[in-house]
C-alpha cells in the first residue's frame, strides 16, 4: 500500500507519522518527504493506520496512490531509456554498473547466451568491456573505441560530478555501423535512386535499365565513363535501389589522398600505429560501411601496393587495421568507377589484371554528354532553374542563340561542366536574361562560334594557302583537318593515350575525346 499524507509544514510532523506507523505494527518499505507531503510505501494495508494518521494535528488528508514520486520518475526514466536504440550504462566511481537500458541488456544477453550469464547490473566494467576507460584520467567528456559484449562501439563517456569530484560516468555506446550511416547522411541528403538522373536518350536509358537490374545483384560493379558524366550519382542510385539501401553508402576518391592516407581511410588503423595516430585507433570506411556499399571513385589512380591489398580483401572481406593484429570481417558491396580505360592500363602493367576481373563482374558504361545531345535541353533548364533558386531570383530566359550554342558544344567536361557553366551564367544574368555564355578555352578548340566574322575568313584563307587546299569554307573545318593531321602524325610515335597527352600537354580525357572524334585508336 502506498499513501500520500498531506499536512502542514511544521517541525516534528514526520516523526509523529513514523510513530503512528510503528504503533500499527506495519512494515515501512520506503518513504519520501517533501514540504507538504509524506509519501509512505507500506507492506500491508491497514485501515486502522489511516484513522491514526488523520488524528495527527496538522494532517489534512491521507489518500492512496499507485507509485511514490521517486518510483514514478524511475519508471519514466526506464521507459525513456528503453526507447533509445544505443546501449547506455551508468557506472559508479569503481566502475560498477548501476543502471543499464534495455539495449545494453539485450546486447549482454546475446553475448552471454552460451556462457554462465551474470546480471549486467552490478557487474564491473572489466567483465564486459575489454578496454580501460579514460573517464577517471580527466574530468572532461571523451570518446573512445571499446569492445562491449563482443562488439565494437564508439563510447561517449560523460563524467558524473558531485562537489567537483568525479563519482561515476554515463556511457553511451554507438555501433560502428550507426556511425557509418550518420557519415553517409552527411555526404549527401539526396535520395530517390534512378529518378535523380535526368535524361531520355536511348543510350542513357539503356545504361539506367542495366543499373536497375544490377541493383538487385549483390556483386561488384565497375562504372566507366568520362569525367563529369555522373558516375557517383549512378552508384548511389544502385545502392538506393538495392537490399542495402538502409545501410551506409560511403564514397572516397582514390586520387585525392596519398597512398598511406588512403590505406588508413579504407582499412583504419590501430592505436599507436604511427606518429599522430589517435590513441584509441580509428575505424576505416570498410568497417563503417559494414552491411552497406563502398564507392571507390577513380580506382585507376590506386597504387599497385593498395591494389594488392584491396585484392586480398576481396577474397573473403577480412582485413587488419594498419598496425593492428586482430583480424576483422565485414560485409560490404564494392562499386568502383574510373574515367580511364582499365584494359589499356592492364596492358601497360599499371593496373593489376586479377583486380580488374574482381571489380569488373558487372560493368556499366556512362555515355558522354555529346553522345546524348537530346538530354542537353532537359539538363540545361534543370540547372538554370536550380541556380536561380539558389540565387533567389526569377528563372532567367535562355535566348535561342545561346540554347543552340549550348546544344552544339562538345562539353569535354560533360554534365559537371554544363552545370558549372550555367551556374556562372545565371550569376551574371541581367534583367532576367542570359545575355552571354562564357565557355572555357577548350571550347574554342572544339566548337566554332556561331557567327564567324571577317577575321575568321582571313585565318581560313591563310591556312588553306599554307596547306595547298582552299576548299575549307569555315575556320571550324580548317581547324578540324589541321588537328586531325597532328594526331595522325604523332600517334605512331606516342601510341598510348597517356604518352600522347603528355607530349601535347593536354589531359588524358582530351586526347581520348579527339581520337574518338577523328576515328583513331591508341594501344
């Protein structure tokens, strides 16, 4: 029986209440006292006691209640903790567990199912956590990696202070997969899969249809295509339409980091693996993406050493952290991408043949923007509208002349170049119109201006006289023949696209574009 005794606030009234309880011979289990109330938890009911309590001077009323205030607060706290998916532990200054939520209890139950199970509450941390916590080395909140109930977690440790002395701590454990999911969310907020890819051309639709089929096949995918064609967007679409959609999608550019940094980003490192390493170590992307997808962009730029290590990982998805001795196993899907021709690199011995066949189980080829000109108007209006929204202005009108210029341009940088160019044009728009469109220097080599003037005619004539041929009608035709002749002469001397690009001082993409344009092929 639980009672709430309402009374005046006077000295000695609580002592009188306790005396009446003792005289009635009823055991008192618990008692709570506030300014105007005394709350009693009695083992048995007693109507006689109720009358005795009401006879005390200053007692206003005695009523039955379901829970004492402290009990109600404890139950509400337990209900709240039970809703939190992360394991939470409250420990005293000796490391003994005082409170554990349901997630912590469940994790401990799964781990100790085949062992002599002890209740989690009352245990010391050394029996369920392998590492020593740093909570008593500092009075500041810290985060360290721990192993609880046989699983790895990031542990957020918040000290509990009483009179400026640490008397315990609250531990919140976050699984590595949850950290990976949060990291994936920070990389992008766009979801929707293949609906985010704009286009209606036949070659693009064919690639997207293949991608939809590949999404349900839990096998490695290799996406090839020129820079700026949307390889990462396609990789995300495959992930979002797969059975791994609720798991992390983590991307890394293999060309953006030095070899040792890329290795530690992918595989993680153990405590003290190298100078400057975190004292608790660091998980790599393969651990954080467990159950999800890893996107390896620019895979062709990966060093031979890391290619060998990646190949070993793909055998059974087991690995060790850099400087570590404990072997780990994860379940991830690999989607890789490159703008290079990997078969050529295999022939040149700059990319491992065995790794190529490991990655190229399912293959997708994204067409260049010049190969799907029907999609350019759709992309053009989409990017202009988005840019106008960002600048908080009305969507500008695109004059027909500029539209023709956009459609007829070869766009060596593909969709990314188109997006950046239109963004810049919208930023410079005047009176709600795109009055000009600034294309880069490369455009002058690829696409002639719409309205050729007198100066262009003079250049054509000069070139025609030097070449002994005056049949060229425009600068574009003259430039085309002259450039083609250069490539025909140099290609036998520099038979690979890399060597030819280095000789001409241009990018590998530009050379590959020109060779296709002129019907030439390199080794």
